[in-house]
C-alpha cells in the first residue's frame, strides 16, 4: 500500500476500527480462525481498498493483535470467496 493511501486510511480511521463501533466484527467468536472475526474488514480492504495481503497482515498485527502470514490470509480470502460462490449457486433464482 502506498504511504499516501495508508496515511489517508489512518486519518479517516479506516485502519483503526474498534469493536464497539463496528457491527460486523464478531466479538464473541471463540472457535475457528481469528481471521473469521475480521472477515468483513479484511474483504473490504482487499476488494474495495485494493490493499495487498502484506498490508492486511500489517493491519491485523498492528490494530487487532492477530499474527497471520500473507499466505494464510490469501488462502482464507479464497476460502470465503468459494463459500460465497457456492451460496450464490445454491440459492433459488428469482423469476
């Protein structure tokens, strides 16, 4: 992520999402990957903000205290995309 973009995100508090202000963060999750707790934020940064996996890795460590490799983040995003694609296929089409 370019330094200017990173600074803009930091200034607008995109990188400092707090659990009490973010409805889509799962505070109570105990099982599974810690990445699942931050699924929506991770997908937002990857798809909407076009952040690299390395930038997401740095954000998770700095602001959420979660240490995961770029490869693990990549694989988890692909897993979520696959789940989402299968849900779309299995849902009935409206006519």
